[in-house]
C-alpha cells in the first residue's frame, strides 16, 4: 500500500493559520511510504518537495522494493495511466479507485487487451464503488495511513533540519526507527 503526507519545515502553527491566515514563509516536504500489508513495515520511502505529485514518485518506490509485489493499493491521487503502467510493469495488480469523471480508454471493439483501469471503471459502473472496494480488499489501504499516523505521532509532523539532503536523511532514519519499533512492538492479532 502507498500513501503520502506533508511534513512542515517552517511556518506558523495550524491554529494561527486558521485564525489569521498564513504568511509567505511556509514550506512543506512530502513523504511517500510504501507499506507491506502483512508486516506493516515500511518497504520503501520517497521524500520530495511539495510540488511533486504522488504518481510521479511511485516508480521510484517500486524500484526500492526488494519483495515481489502482488497487489498495490493507493488512493485516488495515484489514478494516472503512468501509475498503472508502472504497477503492471512490475507484475502487480493495481487497486486504485478511478476518479468520478473517469472515462474508458479502450472500448470493447479494440483488439488490444483491456486496461486494468478500464476494468475498474466498468465494474464500478455496473456494481458500485462499495462492491469494488470489497472485491479488491481496498480497505487494507488504511494500513498505509496507519503507518503514516504512527510516523507523525512518534516523530512529529515537523522536520528539524533545514537543508533538503539533511531532511532526507532525517526522514530515512525515522523510517528505519519506526520499522524497528513496529517489529518489536506490533501485537499479533487473530480473527475470532
């Protein structure tokens, strides 16, 4: 599963922004995490400026992974044709909800094999989004959001370093520490 979130470099707190608005000096970085659904460990990490889209980082995350990926779940921010291509190139099944205004790219009269995104759109049109999520185990994507929550809860949502290279190192160390804590302290849970 893949998720991303922002980390503040400098700027006002959230209360001050809501109350008085923000000033020019407000900078964020984005952290992108690829999380294993079984171990809940971070398998790959990307770190970018806030101008980079989520789908641009996905091929880099896939290259970092040592394990074979059978299914990759992500939110709607990753709904691009390049993302689907990168996921299918590594042999994984993409599970990304299409946008509400998504159009089918290859229709039934085309001799090429249907695109995974087109299959998703057709299924959702026929059975609904709820059935699509249930069929594809889309709800497990929340484990990536939980990993991001653990990251921010333990280490905060603000970076200490000012240089981009040092910020990358800071985030990489925090991800490694989070993986160690997850390995040591994750409870075993069983279905009743």
